[in-house]
């Protein structure tokens, strides 16, 4: 676990004390949160081991592979993700401090999400609810739809029950939809939906009123316009005005369901609270990051040029060749082998296997892999990068012996010119990434304390590794389920 401790220090840029421990990590276990799953805190925000593992197992996490349980690679990925979680929490707290949650675009997006979640909960719980199916209903369905004399097996009963339940749900939802607006005062203002007035219409123009709640143009204009344009794109003869009106009607129904959801307390549902909390935090973090990029750290062309020049080695992917090589002790041996290869009496693979003195030649058959320009000794480098694919070189001497070389594949150098649009885009993206890193580093130094509970993190990681080790041992034990399956498969594979 020493590797994990070093990774924590390096990835999170935490100072190391004279004892070699991470100075920002809690030394006294009594200082750590009572929840033993918490491995770090950022201000008042907690980061748990479970969160990191969930993220690590998600393909949505870009740029981080999903390493096997209990491996050093998993520790590396875990610390990479922990650093990302710390940075995200720092930006979230900074967003709250700067009042990003008070901005209109945040309020609008958050309100939409909240309404959609509440409406969905209402539709599933209040409208759909539990739908029982009786034996008589199953019998009636069978008499109506099945051939006379068909035996009602248990499996067939289950299938019929499912079909009857779906039909009852459809009927219930249709009835609920018809009665959704009963008791709700709905007033629509079609004059504020006219296409001709889109450019000049104020955001606070009311499109509809549902009791005390108003739907304004600013809240839904993007969806109204999109619905109209989308309808015409799909069918040039479509009525754009009707499509806009239908979109407004759908919004009205959604708002009414959200109102009714709140009335029966669904806004206190744990699922709703969890999802709304996660969404709010992610939305604020992303909006704040975008605002920082747009308003504070957008680089000039000159800054990009300077950044590229100072960090060129980070961007340039050098020209490379995939190489196969035979190494022998003398020039004569090399000449003899080349002659046989040129005459077709021997292949490079055979020459490497039978004659090469390279340490792993019998295993890799001389395949060195990809070699970048400038990586090897000058004489060999020149031959490799002057050689055409498939051609066997003349013997080349190095301190290791005499070499015969062939190039199996080539890759051109990339990102060598800052004037290239692709290169410039890459450089700008990394510049912004570095600037955000610098911004969050300053936040952790000056604004919000970051504490990593190193001992707890190491302990949880070790538990995971021990669990994997124990499961592997059990799977290999005689009589285990795994061994039985292997034996069964082996029997099936025998001729």
C-alpha cells in the first residue's frame, strides 16, 4: 500500500510531513467522520469510497479505464478519480459562494428538472400505483383470446396477467390524463404564443396560468420554438403554430402533475431528494466551470502560441515505426542471415527465433514494437527511419551486436505545427484544463479545506484487495461452483 500513499500525495498535491505522511490527511482517526465510508472532505462536502468505486465502474467516466479489483492499476484510477471529485467539490462550493445558484439560467434549468422528476413520480405512484389482476380477469382474457380447450399452465397465466395489467395501466393512465385538469384553473394566453412576436416578446410574458403558477415565455421559449421548428422539419406541411400550442399543453400537464406531486408530499420522497441533490450539484459545478472559462481564462492567440512553445513535448507525438529485429554477434553472421532471408530460405521470424542473441527473441520472434524517432542509438535510428516497410536492412552495428531490421508499420508525427487547426484545438483545451487546475488549487489553498483520510482510504482499498484474493482462492478450491463449471465446460469441449 506504499504505492497508494505516494499516489495520494502526488495526485492531490498535498504537502508531505517530515515523517513521510500526507500532511493534509487526518492523523487521528477520531477526527474523521463517523461514516467509515468517507475518505475525504472538501469544506462541508463528503467524498465516500463507494462514490469513487461507483464512478470507477462507470463507462461515463472519460479517460479512466476500469481496472480489475485488487490491482495496483485500480489504486491509480481510484486516486485519479478522487482528485477529480475534490476539484469538482471545490468548484461547487465556489459556485455557491459566488451565487451561481441565484442566476436565472440555473434557476430555469433546475426548475425544469425538478418538475420533470416530480411529474414522473406522480405518474408512477399516484396515477399508476399497484394494479391487481384477479383470477377471473385472467380467465375472461383466456376465454376471449385463446383457442377453446387451451390448458392454462402457470407460465401462460403469468403471461396473461402481465398483458391484463398493461391494459389496465393504459386505461387508468388515459382516465387520469382526462381528469388531470379537473379542479385546476387553467388559462392560456395564445396571443403570447404567436410566432411573429418571438423576437420582441419579453421573458416574463405569461403563456399560461395554472392557479397561482405562471408559465412564462422565458421559461419555455426554447422548447416551444424547437417543437414548432422540429415539426416543420419532419413534415414541411405541418402546422408550426399547432405544434407550438401542443408543446405548451404538454408543459401545462407536466406542471399540474408536479403541483399534485407536491400536494401529496412526493417532494419529500428520498429518491426525489437524492436525484435533485445530485443534479443541482452537477449543474452548479458545470455552470461555474463554464463561466470561469468564458469570463476569466479564455486565452489569446499569442498565449496559445507561447503555451505550445513552452510545452511542445507534451503535445508532439513523434514519428514512429513498428520494428522487427534480429541481433547477432558478428558481421559475417548478419550477412549470411540477410542473404538467406533475401533468397526466401529464411524468414525474419525464423531468424530471430533460431539465431538472435536478444534476450526475448524466442518469445517475441524479434518484434520490438513501436519505436519513436530519436529513441535508439543514432546509427540504428537512421536505418529504421530511412527504411521502407517490409525491406530488410543491411547489417547495422551497435554496442549490442549486429542488427538486421525490418519495418512492419509506420506512424507519422502529429501535433507538430501550432498552425494546424486540430493541434491548436488540442493545445487550447489543455491550456484551459491547466488553468482550471490552477484555479482549484488556489481554492484548496485559500478558500476551502481539503482533508483526505489516508489511513481509511488505504484500509478500504486493502479490504477490497483481500476480498478479491479470498474470492479467487474460493473459486479455485476443489468442489467450488467455479471449478464445477470449468469441469462441465471441459467435458462439453471434449470430442
